[in-house]
């Protein structure tokens, strides 16, 4: 299988088509779907990381159809998904890129930073993996580490579902106010402990939105 090309950032036409179709079908896919705070999505470019909780494999699509009409979001996904040919095709053509879990994948991390620096939003799930029970997990420091090195702002998003985000069930998505980079609790130490503290700061905002329920 051809390796993913980390040497260039490409926006695919299938992304635009899929986002348009998905937006039109959103009330059919989720019944009902409630959306709060869309006015918090930045209208202009800039360095932005979208940080959300993760309940279902479809979450990148949900975020893209609700926020990706303004911006071409690039999502980080686990390498295992890109090892499945059909899934790989759609992941790549919906602006996804793989990262190897369990070790520091410098190639993928550098690619993620370049996405942010290019003015494209980077989509990440702050827990690092999908929830198995529909609740919230503990934040991982990855979002904060990339924000620290790119001086990115954070758009916190909560995805709430009592059916783990399955189709044809109620879903509530809340877009929080953008957290400016200057408001993130970095102290200049550049340590993992610093990143963990900032990740918790971001997760606290996501959690407060999520706890509002439907």
C-alpha cells in the first residue's frame, strides 16, 4: 500500500462534496440534531485547533459538516484506519492523515503543525481515543503540545449523545468560544506537565459544555 504523503498538504474536492451532502442530510442522520454556538466558529483563517471529545467513528464527519463549510478541516486519525483500503481512501479524501499511536510519531506531528501554520484548522480528539461507554475520558497532552509549538487558538467542541453518537438518534453539538493562545495556561517551561495542565484546561471547557446534555 502506498505510504501517506506527508510532504504536502492537499485539500480534496471529495471533502467539499461530502460536507455539502452531509449538511443537507444532518436532520435525517440524527433525529434530532441540536447545534449550539456555531457563531463561535471563526470566520477568518488563523492558527486554529479544533478540540473535541470522541464518542463515535463518525465524529470527524459531524464536525466537518457543521464547521467545515467555512474551513477545510484536516483530521488526525489512527494508523490502523489507514491500513484498511476502503477506509483509507475516504479518510485521505476527507482530509484525514494517519498517526501511529503508542510512540511519538514525529513525521505525523510535524505534518499536523504545518497544517496549523498553513491556516487550516487541525481537528483532534482531546481524549486521544474514542469513548467506549459514551462518557468523557481523561485528556491527553497532544492537543496542548501542538498548540504550544504553533501558537494556535483552540475551538472547544462537545458532542453529546446517549446512544454513543449512532445514526438516527439524538445528538447535540456545542461549539464553545475560541480560547485564544494567550489565554492558555502555558508557563514557558515546555514540559509534559505543562502540556497536561493546558490539556486539562481545554478539557474542562469541553466537559462543561458536555454536561449541559441535550
